[in-house]
C-alpha cells in the first residue's frame, strides 16, 4: 500500500477547505476547514498517519451529507404552502398530504338550516351513482375523526381534494372560512345555496364563481342534479 506523503495530504486538505468555503457560501451554512497539524504526521519524514486521513475522509462525508440534507429541505420547503395560521412558516403537514385523496370536499353548515345537510346527502348519493365516486373519496367534516388541530384537519383535507362544494346558505362563518381557504389554495369551487333561505343573494365577491341555487326541497330532483353534474364535470376538468 502506497504511503501518503505530506505534500499530497496538505494539497488534499487545502482542496477540501476551499470546497467547504464555497459550499458554505452557496448554501448559507458553515462547514469546518481542515487545518494541517503536526500530529497528522508520523515519525517517518513526510508520512501521514492513517488517523489523519480518516479524519479528512470523515469531514468530506459529513459535508456531502449536510449538502444533501440542506438541498432536500429547501426543495420541500419551496413546494410547501405557507400555514394560514402562522405567517411565514411552511405547512408542517406538507409531507403527509396526498393531493388526490378526495374527489370532493363539502363545506356545509350541518345543523342550520337542515336543507343544507339534505342537499349534501343527495349530492353524495348522486356522485356515487352518476359519477362512480366512492363515499370514502368525499370529505365532510361530520364524518371524519381527527386528533389534533381542527383547522389543520380542514386545511389538509382541502389540499387533498379536487373540487370544493360550499353551501353558503345561512352565511355560516366556518363555510366562508373554508371556501376562502380553498380559493386561496387555488382549488376549484362550486357554490350552492338555498335560494329561498338566502333570498337569492350571493356575496358580490363570489359572483364570478360557479354557483347553483336550489329551492328548499329540490336538491335531489333530477333536473337540479343534472345541472350540478354539468357544472361539476366542467369544474373538475379545470382543476388548478
């Protein structure tokens, strides 16, 4: 086995230190330089101890791993969305999000007025029969359990859904929050409302979005569902 001479070892240390400096500047982090020390050399003139070579190799491996971790972290962070609850911080659940988990996310008031729940039930049944969408691919908050922050549950489910259906009947604050969050996340949305309960009023900011009125008792009627189907298919094809 050829012995490593002092001049070659010093050149390797210098080369490593230059790489460490350049990499640290490019990635805005710090990598230690490799100083040549007297104890690096053995009793024979100009011969490098194996421990010194091992130390240099370890530093090089550490730098390689650190660069890989830094680049991976920055790639993930650049793709992650900012958390709506913590400005400037990226979504902490980004790695867990499956963008194709749900076909539809329902944002509806479940208790008042009762027609909203009836319309949701009718639409879920129609989605299964007419579009073959299984109920497990439909998100509605009253049928899903989640431990932890409720807003994170909703935000994650919206990110995992293709189309958002929001029933704005009654002006429920939660529905408007979820709809606004979905729009902010770039999701395609369909707005429905009980025309009698809302007296036909839709907030001016939402007039540019697809919305379909229903009349109290008719969300399960064939004509209304066919109308919804046309809008739903077009919206799904225009997914962002």
